[in-house]
C-alpha cells in the first residue's frame, strides 16, 4: 500500500488498531480536518482480524460517500471501483477487488435484513455519527444485534466530530474511546446581525458581496434550502466580479453538478458555493476560506396526528454552527461570518435533535418486522424511538396489511420490503404490479423520492411526463432504478391501459384524497386536514386531487405535489375504504324525516342524494334516529302525555326503580324499548300522536304498578267545592293551585300517596292570582287567614270572606247558592 499522508488522526491510528484488536468495537472522536474519513479505513486494511473481509464505511449523504471513495482511491493511486468502491441508491462503483466499500447509511440496514450474518463483511465504520440520522441509528442497532447474536468477531467503529463519546461507548458495551486532535487553521468569527424583516436571501447576498470585496479566496454560504439558494443566486448574478462563479449545492442536484461544486475553482477564478447543510460535514471544498452562515436549517418534522412529514425551518444547533465555521479553516486561515448577534449563539440548542425522535417510523417498523423484531424499542438504540410515532407506524402498516396483529411481517409486507422505498410508495408499487402497472408506479415512486426529476411543478402528471422525456445521466439512472423496482415487485403482465398518476397514488395515500371546497384552491383531505394551492395553479380548479407532499401546518398546509383523480377512480381503487350510509334529518316544515344516502371517504363526501320517504320498519327506525340526534322536542307531547311524564318522574325521584326515569337522557337512551313498538311505520312526526306517547310512556311502568299510579300520584284533587283541580308534578313537590274559597270547611291538609305526601297549596284569589303558599292548611285558617280576609274583601266584595272559614261552605262561585 502506498504511504498515507500525515494528518492529525495518524497519531492515534496505532491506538485504534490496538483497541480493535483487543475488543470488537471502539469509538473515535476526531474534529473536522483530522483525516478520519479517509485514513482510518485504509489503515485498517492491514489489520490481521480483517482477513478476506470488507470494510463498510457509512456516510450520511451520497455526496460525502462519493467524495470519500474518490479521495481514498486517489491516495492509493486508483480510481473508485478498485480497492475502494461505493454504492448508493442509483449509483455503484465496485468490483471483486473492492476491500473498502463506502455506502450511504440506508444501505447497511438493507444488507443486514437480506443477510443477517453480513457475510464477507469484517468491519462496519459509522462516520459522522453525530448527525444522528434515522438510518444511522437503526443501522447501528441492527449491527449490534448481529454482533451480539451471530458475529461476535464483527468490528464496529463509531466515528464523529462532535459526539458524547462516553454515551456511545456505553451503548457499544463500555468500549475504548479514542480522541484525536484536529487540523484547523485559525478562524476569525464575525457577527453581522440580519436586520428584522430583511429576507434571508437579501442579507446573504449583501454579506457575500462584502466578503468578496474584503477577503481573498472562495466563499461557502449556508442557506436553509433550495428556494433560498436560488433567490440568493438571482441577487448575486451580475453583481460580482467576472472572475467569480456562483455554484449551488443541494440534495436535488445530480451527482455531476454536486461533484463540480466541491472541486477547487480553476486557477485565477473564485467560487461562491451556495449550500444547504449538505456541506456541513464529511467534505472539504478546496479554496474556501470564507464561510457565511444564515444560522438556519430545514429539518423534517413528523406529525403523528396528521401522518404528515413537513419541512420546518429552524435555528441551527451550536454544534452545526461550529461545523459550518470549521469549513473556513480546513486548508488555510479563514473567516466565518454569522448573520446573527454574538449573544444569540448561547441560546442555540447544543445539538440537532436525533432524527429518530422526529421522524416517521413506519419504514423502521417494517424493517424490524422483517428482522423478526415486533417491537423496535427492544433493539439497542442510543435514543429509544418515541411510543406515539411507533404506534402511528404500527397502525399504518396494519392498514396496509404489511404486518399482522402480532407485528409479524405478512406476505404483502414482504413484497413491500423488497422495494427500497418508503412504505406508502412500496405499497403503491406492490399493489399496482399485481394489476400490470408496476413500471408506471415505480417510475412515479422514483420521481417522488428523487427530488428535482421532471421539474418542480406541483402537478405530478406533468412532472412524470417531463421525467420520461429527460435524458440526463441522473434521469437515466432513475429510470433504470424504476425498472429494477418493477422487476422486484414481480408484477404480472402489462395492463392494457396505463393508469394515470392520481389513480396510482390512491394506493399510497388514501387518507390524502382531497376535495375542493369553497374558494378556488382550497381543499379538504380525507383525513380531515385542510390544504391549499395557489389559485393560479391549474390544479386549483380540480374537484379531486391525491396529495403526495404538503408543507406547513396540517390544517392549512400548502400542496407541494399532487395529481388529479376522478371520483370513478376513487370508487374503483378505494372501494374498501369508501363508506355508504344513510343519514336521517328532520324537516321542520313538513314535520317529517328525510333520508339521504351519503357516500364518504373519510372526512370528504363523494356524493349524496335524497331517498324516498321510508316506510314500515325503516320509517320507525328513521323516527328513532331523528329523535336521538335532535331530541324529544320533535314530538307533539300533548297535555295528557306531559302530565303522565311528570307524575312518573316524581315517583321515580321519590321512590326510585322500578318507577321509570322520565328524564330526556333516559328516555332517549331507551327509545327502542318504549316508543319503537308503538310507531306505525310512517316517517312523519304528525303521525306520532299525544295518545300514542301516553300509552308508550305507560308501557315503561310494570303492570302491577300501573294499578297503584292513580292512588300514589292522582291527576286531580277533588275539592270540597265539587271541582276536580289538576295537581302539578313538575317541581320537587306536587303543587295544587286552587282558589281559597274552594277549600272552606276543610280542616285537614290535602295529601297524596296514601296521605304520606302533603300537597303544596298555592292559594289563589278569585282572579286566580297567588295569595299564599302553604303546606299546613289548618294552620293557615287559624293564623294568617284574618290578614288575607281583610285584604281580599276590599278587592273582591262580591265574594264570601267569612270570619270562620272552617264553618263556611266551600264554593266555586262568587256567592254560594241559597238553599
């Protein structure tokens, strides 16, 4: 092997070799510029324990994987694909001679799931582990499981620039932690606060122009995303020197463009690289000595409640800010300009949250099921996956028939796992393949997972059409990937007519079918969320869409990718999700029940129509349903039924069961018992008479008690005057409102319930106005009657007001009849 360059990590390579010879795992903490990514794998090629096995080097990004492989091959005087190769989703350069294989993090999990013994692999190196991607965490958890159960000799090495080495060492089994010095030239950190209200692209363009004027060398500017990069580029074009190239660097660019961005500027020229966080770690851009940091990053945030993953612009962590600043001192002294106040740095979070705490875990859950692990939390994660996200993932996979009730992989789940796709898209391709649409679905899936293909239109039909006409190397590689996915899906023969994008997407996102509502561009989704499109977008006028990507808050998210779909396609593809039900509604004008047939997909209504008025048992059920929805006020109770209800309720309150509860709640709950048998098969409340209600209520009283009803709670009181006066049972105690003259001569207080309950007497004047309330009539005669008599005889002189009411004759007339 050619001699390797002397870099800071060289000093600890013997320690690392000894540690891995003595134990099967180790942790290496080395800052940026130490040379760990390129020198460590090459140095380990001479380790005796390696034998004929390979070293896997995991990198968090494709750009970093290609750059690392290219640099190691260069050190060996080779091209990638020889001793050092690389493999990623749409690109691979390796051969039978390859000893060091650089892969993106997701590749490892798939390798372990396909071959749990990792045959032919002697060591796995996790580089830049501090980024804490979901794939990195899951890959380490699986590798630890393999090492513990099947391959104790498998070497695991975790490398990072900013990491709690002791915590990772504990996870690996209290293994050695080796620390290396870094190589970084002095960096002058300056702060240049962005004025409030100033767009980030304006502040960044100004800072770049000032840096080009004041400092030599190339500039690396960190922005949160592609949109801000393009806007900054527009503001710089034509306003920098003719010797300066403005180069974007973000994930959606093809490999050739990304690789060009990190190459040194040609002699005599300068470069401004406008990058996302993709340039934070693992790569060195030669010639850069000025870094300008917006202080912002765009991270995915998964919302279990809505099932949406949205990109959120957040403040960078202190660790990320340090990583970014360090890019300025990789090859010579540099300058780092931060677009915020110095004191704001201490308020930044220490580290970026691990992706496992924020991500959709359905892919993780599916892979675990394939590995025979029903509960991912049982694996050795540095941070356990959150229970709510696991529950949401389990629910989704169950709905997709990917796992059974015990969390075991189903046949459909196994078909999905053959496809290196997110679970929803895997389900779409697998289902479409069964109907001869596998290639079309795979092309759409690749379009959705490889950002930038087919342009940036919201309309996926248009993007798919453009993608099929593209001839760039990236597009060709993407089409080849789609063909491999279609073959892996084992689809049947070709369908006679390819399905449109919308119909295919229904299999992936049945919960994100969207229906237009009200204002143009406003939609409601089947999962109940709201979504919007710019009114000028052609899709804004569609009745139905399937939404594949959204940005922003769940109730007012902006549609980022969608395709039109017809109602017929929705009914055909999602027939098992579509619910047809009858809804009864009360028509107050006709006092009748109207019935609608409503066809729904979740929260959206596909269709509704009025049905003929029901009859027979259906009508009776409709009446009952309307009462349960709108309450008992729909009924025409009538006086007799109301009185019976009050009497029974009073008995229930005083004596309890079996006297029935007559409250609204109790009667509504028992409608099937007391009212339904008395209905006549007509869907009109006019046909439910007061007499029917009276008899229906009485049916709730046990037969042996019905005979006691009249004696315990009589409807009337027979007054000494000969009148039958009704008793009011609405209040807490029964009330008898009666003119005082009708009680003359009565020396015993009126009572009911066998004389055990005195009536509350509301004594009235001849004009039926209250005079006094009493529950002691004899006491009233002997007490306050004198005062009442004095007052009443002046007001009603035509009526009898005797000194002694007990000896007077009761009367309902003004003057008693002369005998």
